[in-house]
C-alpha cells in the first residue's frame, strides 16, 4: 500500500463517522471540519456513495447560492447484533447503522436459564431475526456482547460472574460459542462499559469527553470514559464500586466482601435482604393477603416494585434510604474522577420516581467544590437498551469501510 493509503483510509472513516453523527450534512460543513481540498472531498464522497456507505439526502437551505446536497449514511449497508447478558434479564437487538433496533428480544434470567439454554435461544433468534427482516447473513457486521464481569475481553470469556440464578456461568467462552454456532464474529466487553458507550452516543454532545456511568441493579457496576475513550483497569472486576466502604462498622451483603460496603446498602439484593429479614422475624411489612403468606425466600425485586406502585410506605422508605447511600458513594467517585457528566441507570434508578432525584441530592451534598464544580447529571436515555445498543456500537466502531 502506498504512503497515502492508510492516511486516506483514516480520513474516509473520519468523514463517514461525522456524517453518521450529524445525519444530514453538506459538503461545505465537512470542508469546515476536515483539512481537505474540495476536489479531494468530492472524490471521497463519490467513493462512499459508489460503495453504498452513504446516500444523498436531498437539498439543504440555500445561503445565497445553489442549495447544497446533503449526505447521510446508508443505515442498511450493514446490520449489527447487540447482546446484553445480565443477572435479571438478557436481551438481543438487531440494529441498523443508525443504531435503530430492527428487532428486539428479551429473556428473564431465572433458575432455568443456564448458559446453554440462553445461548441456544440467542443463536436461534439471530437466525429468525434475519429471516423476518429479509437480511442475508453476509450483511451482518458482527455481534457485540455486553456482559456481567469479571471477563476476559481478548479471549471472549466470562470468568466467574456472581449471583446468576442458574448454574454454570463460570469460564464460559461466550464469543467462541456464538461464533461457532452462528458463523458471525463476536466481541466481548463489560456491560457497564457498553452502556456508557451507548449513552455517550445518545447524548450527541461531542464536547463531553469525560463521563462516569453507574448502574444500580442486582449489584453495582460502574464505567469511566476519559477523553472519549473507555478506561480499562489492569483487571476486569465486576462490582468494584459495590465494595466501596461507606460505613466502617457496617454489615456486609454476603459472606465475602467488605463490611460496610456500598452494595450492602444500595443494591437490589440489599433491599430484598432487608424485607426478607423482616419476614423471618415475623413482621409483615407488605400489603395484601397473598403477600402475608409469601415465604421470605420468595420475596424478590418484582414483589418490592409492586409494593412501591401500591404506595407501601415501609418499602418506599427503604428505597429512598438506599438512594441516599448510593448518592454518598456516587459523590466519592465524583470527588476522585471529576467527570463532566454522570449517567445513572439500572433497575433501582427506574423503580421509584423519587429515587433518581434523591441520589442526585445526596451526591451534591457531598461533592467537593460544589457548586463551583457541577457535573451534568443524566438519567440514562437508552434505559433497558443501553447495554445492547452500546455493544452494537462497539462493533460499529471497529467496522472497516474497505
């Protein structure tokens, strides 16, 4: 390849990415963005059109002369699968290159959902989604996977994820299994990281490059973006934020982990544990005759969210107390990392209308330099699709235009 080959290839991708972000964009706007001659940009745009990567999208507003041609990406030039593997549910989306879901499926992760059971369902659904959409497998760019850690991204293996309802999730070669079963290349990333990738894309503000994401669900998960890039530590340890000590003489959630750790006060498991303990003591804090007879070990997050919807004061107090603890932990992270934006997501954040506001209020009380330093707080926009959308974007970013 000649000297200009790699350079022009990178410029081609940069121009394509800019068109993807702005959707409808003129040649003049692209010339303002890139240091290219008009003839060079024209040739590049013609090449992208000829190869089917972009299309003409009509005419823009005139600024005194002829109306400019607008360009946008061809969303169906390729399609991408985004997969989330989590403890409460797993989901699969088929996305076009604008990250619009063409098809979507979700599975509840109960005690029957072993790896073999889930992956067989996923492989079968991949085939049926393509058939339903009339898309040939040759147009699939890949499968992006956002999963509960710890995991080995390079080897595509889930190492030893905790608290799955079913057995068998240790040392699972998820990428290799799906590649062999479907014939489609798969890439693996921590689900918190893919959620942050998805939320950064949805924010559509390229000025924000330093972001913190916190997911509050069965456990607590976090991700950090610096200068627009995901920060990877020396190891991928799931739930490290949950081991942040916020009460030195406090209890712990399980037989391992730190005493007084955040996960023991602000997680789905922590809330379930508190209500179950009340039931074992003979105290009935849940309304309704069917719940009075419910065994302690049958009380779960769905039970609690239903009680919330019914206005149960005891459960509401537990949730809001949990929000205060989560806000304290969030403030600790903010004081260390100083992000421009903080995104909160997960089942706990969405379970109660006041939960998010309570977390933010508690965090602001503990942020050093507040109000001089105020990060932007954002309730995740993609919500339950954040991980799968970010997983698809992971594949999109690695996509070759050659």
